C-alpha cells in the first residue's frame, strides 16, 4: 500500500445514502451538445488521482 492519505477529501455531512449524491452523475446530461464540458479534453478526476497514489484536495464547486 502507499503512504498517501486522502483525509482532505472527506466531508462529514455526506453519506453513501445521499439521494443528491446519487443523482449528481446525471447533471451533465442536461448540458447542451456544444458545451465545453463535452468538447474539452479529458482530465484526471479525483478518484483516478487518489487510486493512483496522488494526494488530492477535496472537490469543490467550480465558480
């Protein structure tokens, strides 16, 4: 195992039974076809970074 901890990714008020969290994966489906979300090159996401042993900060809303 690696020695990197992911303590900064925790949120104490969220649990696995959160309906809101279950549905957030579908939010992007409401974006128009020409939105930068679909056209921009892909980037490493938090889960990929964490599982590859990189230290990550908690995700946050993009202003």
